[in-house]
């Protein structure tokens, strides 16, 4: 069910979508809402609401409420069975009511046609036809992520659409309070993708996929709604020549150019939704509609910063200007599933000292060291402690300095072992000539990356002339004034290069403080970069990135210090 906009009529129900909504006063729109024209919220019905007069707030406030005037039209009976109770919202195509189906005794959402009286008859007929198509398009789809249509009641020649009442709020409303984690965004994206797959299989294009048309219901349900401008295969377009319907920043380039849309056009819109959900800003929104459409056609959005790995690959692929090059639904589903359900970290192997097995005792692990009772007496406590310490070093060279909850994966392609926190997700290229790996925490706030430039594969001299190599020369002279190619914004970031030592050889580090400029919400970031060039001329670069200010800053610095201190390059 979609209200197509309008102010809230009550408090939101807390959901499990990583965001806890505030409780703003009823009927007071929030300032600074970029989705204000289309925000949809269907508040849950409370016991207080059941006894309230029509149009009252959805939940009882802490203090005694002042009497609320009923909505005009509340109490009206539609088609002899649907009693209008309270208005939920309104938009360009109609007003959505919470109503009671008196025939079966259930609550429903009813969409009333809303067309200005001054419109010519032809345009009024177009608007009513569009609403009828909304009902037809949604009613023919059988998918849990598509809002259910119960009935179309014709009143004075106008179609009133009767739908299921979805309690919750829209994704657009949720994004006003913060971004989603990559994992949660991927989960929601999977549900929307399922709805689109069902629609496309039935020959239906949605044509208006955006955060305000994605409802976050109870029990983690995600629903795609508002098929009011959906185009059913084989039917004539409702728009005049040169016109289009939809939200400009979510419209695919081919639709802006007047080309015939297809399923790839809806998938483009899904890509924009996922970008906005994780980055906090729509990549193509500008100050006016013409500028927005120009950016859809020509602008290349900054690579996703919060979304990494499969989710970033899905978003980047979906935002390809050429619909023929966009990934199909099956590929998108595989990527989103990988982002929503990352593999569990490998189990930590435990080192134990066991007594001889007794009847019924669980067998010792293969890492166990068994010392008999006589051995304990002979060796003595001090000798045993030394033996245990020696074994731990051999079994896991990082076991000593590593904090709890860290692991040490060996990257064979890089010939190195990293130290990373448990739960960080691994991303690596498939190309044989690329040597890097990245581990990212689920929030996307902190990431660790190790890259290797092999001298044997360097045919251009890039390694010898790189900024990393120039931090120290072959003679051992440290160049504090070297030019560092950090791929930063044009404004010079603050750097703190210093000479260090790694396994008896020369290395270098640099701390970089800068502010992102790749979105409408600049954020302070900090990088700690470690450089080491082997005697064979191979260049290693370990980078740890984290927020420059806020709660994650100290955690990021701790991660960086631990990762640098525990980097183990084979053969050093």
C-alpha cells in the first residue's frame, strides 16, 4: 500500500531495519526531508487508536491529547462496505485512507482518486485510467513483496483501489534517520528484486522504483508498492509525446531519452535505491529537474564507499548507462545474496593441554598437547610453561600480540599473512594479474587492504617511480618531501610520513587526514598506510581506512596499529 506522500498521522512502529524512528508530533512534516513530497508511513494501530476518533494520532501521547478534528470524509461508506476511518497520506494521484471492510471485518487501505477539477476531461480520464492500471498491475502479481489488491470499487465513475494495509514505514522515511548497513540494504534489495522479477515475468514494468515506494513492514517484511504508473505489456502509453512519469533521479537513462523501457530500466532504479540506502544520498539528485535528468544521462557517480564487495559490484553494474551491459536479475540476485549472507568466519582453533583421556571423555583436538602425570612431575611448572609458550608460537605466530576476536588469514596470492578482526568480509579480484585483498567490517566504516606490485610484472617502471617507493630510496635516504599519489581530492590532505623498520629492513608509514568530496555529505576520513619494498623490488602497501571523527575513530586507529604490527610477509 502506498500513500504517495503526506504528513505522518502518528508514531512509527520500531522495526528491525537498523533504524529506530523518533516520535514527531502528528501532522508536522520534518524539515530537510529530500523525500518529503512522497514520504509514506502507515503507523501501527494501537489500543489507544482503536478508541480514538477518526483522524486522531495513531498512538496515545504521554500527556492528555487535545481533541483532534476528524478528517473530512471520515465515516463515509464506499461501495456499501468500506468505511473510511482516517487519512494516511496523499500525493499527486490520490489520497490513501485507512478503512474498515465491514463485510469481512478487516482493516484495509483505500486509495481515493485525486484529480484537480480544472483539468480537461481527457487528462482526468487519463488519471483514472492510470489508477485502474495500478490495480490491474498489482492484482495480477503473486509475490509476498508486492502489495495485495483486494478490490476496485467504482464510485461515480472513479476507481477506488482497495489494498492490504501494510503497517510500518517507507524506506524513504527510514533513510531520513541514517543509512543502512550493506548487509541490510542487500536484504531489502533482494525482496524488491523478487517483486520486480514477478512483475517482469507477468509483463509488467513498475517504472517508479524509489525508496518511498518500498515499505518496511512488521516481521521484517519488505513490500514494493505503487504500480500506479506501471506499464502493462501491449498497452498504449498514457503519457503525451515527449512526456514521462516517474521520479527524475530514479529514472533510467533510456527512459529520459524516450527509448522503450524494459526490465533493465527497473533494475537501474533498484541500483539507485541501493546507492542511496548505503551512501545516504541519491547519486543523481540535483537542484532542479532538468539538472537531475542531465546527471542521469551524463554523470558518473562516485564509487560506493560504504558498500563493498558484492554489493558494490551490484550497484556499479546496475548504474551502467547502457541497459545491455547491466547485469540481469539472476546475477544481481547472486551478488545481493552474497552481500546479505556473508560466509561465516572459520572456527578458531584452540590449543589445549589435556590429561590422558578417561573413559567417556571427549577426544582431544588435533592441536592438543598431551602430557602425562609423570611428565608434569618431571618437567616442573616452569619447564611446562616454557614448552607451552614455544608451542603457541609455532602453532600461531600471532597468538601472542593479537587481541581477542582477531584472525590471521594467509593470502597465498600475496605471499603474506594479515591480521584482521573476526567478522570482517573478504573481497579479492578474480584477475590473475591483480594482487590485492580487502577486509571490511559490516558497517563499512573500517576497512583493511593489502596490495602487492610485483617488479617482475612491472613493464612501465611504475613501481620504481611510484610515490610509495619514493618515500625511501635504494640508498636508504628517507624523503619526507616526496610527492604522494594518494588519489585524494584536489585539496591537499594532511599527511604525516615517517621512516620505520620492518623485520630489520627499511619501511615507511604515512597517516593521511582528509575530507571526502564524492557526495553531498562530506565526511572526515583518516588513512594509515604502510609501505615495504622487498629485496627483490616487490612493493607491499597496507592501508587501513576509518572515520576521521566520531565513535569509530579510536577503533579504527586500534585496528590500524594491530594490522600493521602483525603483517607477516613470507620470506621476511
